[in-house]
C-alpha cells in the first residue's frame, strides 16, 4: 500500500480532476506523500469515455526514442521503476520489433534512431515468440520494456487508491475553479477551456481474439505505410494499433480498420481468422511540440499534453508534480510557472 512521507510540507488537501492514467498516478503519489487527496471523474467507473480506455498500454521508452524527444525517454525510464513499485506483477517481457525483407530500409532506420535494443536473428525471434518462428529473419529486442492492459490496470490502481482512503467520485463534472485547495487538473482534451493550445490526436485500435497464436510481449511491425503494434491481452486477445491521425473525430474510418487488419495479417496469417471484440478511438491531448507540460498557476496545476505516451509518462510526471509541490525540486524541462 501507500507509504507516507514527512508531513512538514503537505498541503491541507489536494483535489485531482480526471481519473484517467494521468490523474490516477497524481492521486497515487500525492497520497503516498501524505496528502489528503480526492479524485473526480466525469465518466462512470467503467472509464469507457476516457482516452485511457483506448490506449495500447506499452511501456516502451526505448522504442519511442525512434521518433520522440529525449525528454520522453528520460521520463519513460523513470516510469518503469514506478510501475514496478506500484504493481510488481506488471509484465516486463521486453518489446520485439520486426519487419519483412522488403521493408529492410525502414527497419534499419528504426534501428539507428532507437536505443536500448539488441539485434537478433530468426532463431532468437523463434525462441522469444515461437509462433513467429520462420516469419522474420531479423529483429530488435528491447529487453527492458513492458506493457500493461489499460482496461485492467486502471481499475487496479483505483482499488489501491480506495484501500488507502482516497475517495473517487465518478460522474462528477468538477471544474478546477469550483474546488477549494490545491487542484491538479488532468482532464486531457477536456481542459481546452484553460489550455487553448491543446489539440486532439486520434488513435484507433482494434481488439481481437484468437486462440491460434500466442505472444508474450508487444510486437511492432515496421512498414513504410502502416507500421503497427500488436499487444497481447489476457484471454487470447490482442490489441492492434498504429494510427496517429491529426483529426478530432472519434470514429474509426473504414480505411484505418482495413489497414490495421491487413498489417496484423502480415505479422501472422492466424490473425485473419480472429474474432473482432471491439474497436474504437481516443483523442490524445497534445501541445504543439507534442511534449508534456505541468503548468503551475496559483492554486491550480495542470498536467497535460501526454500525447501518445500516457501510460509511459504518467508515473514520472506525477513524481515531478509531487516534488515541485513539496518543495523538493523542480524539473524545468516539464514544469512551467505562469
């Protein structure tokens, strides 16, 4: 459970708005620091309206270094330790990146830009993922990375909060200005009333089920047009995702669905016989630079702009917020005082 720190600098009360992954981690670490915390969420306990519900849940700071700024890697690496501390059962089986021979140039580009990987051949791929044996000649293995199932881990973290005395008020459209004391605003795209720079970046996923294939870790297929990831879930299920669309429509387009399913079939033909369980999209909140911000303004702190790295960055950003509030230190790459 949560362990408390010195109460010398603890605010009287802290209200966190938004029980998605960003707000949940804020509440967890402030409670651990000895604060009296309340958590408010506009949707119900199922969290189906939250962006977190449609997330991939990959904890992959090294894979993300192919395209992301060094800040993402730094915060992401710290988050891995925080995930291990909070939920020791979190699977850290690594990530596997593969490509077909015709896409070798894109594979080599990814290998140059990403860090923290080991090159492996066909035999090692088959050892890691037997069902992919004979399908790929080369791969990149990121041994330190992990993954979570957002639809399972978020309720688990909420349970930790409740057992530690943190109330969670669902179906509560709380507004930061209506609450006394220190408010941590983690509303995501809904916070655009205070953060006009925010934009929504659509991420589409398909959840499928098949007993014909088993995977132990996320597998990324490098492709010049529709690179994708396949993330294993419990119950013979797999999440397939790839898209990052500059659009605020929350529907899944026919073209995207076809491309996601075609890419999955390219990973393994058994996916072609899979049953579609669910598909949908979430709007990831992003600032123009695609980097997260912790904006401090009097009695309100806004934590936002996690973009496509919500589950990867949320723990480390919560730690940064707590450190700033408690007077320990301020991470000037992330914290902005208005």
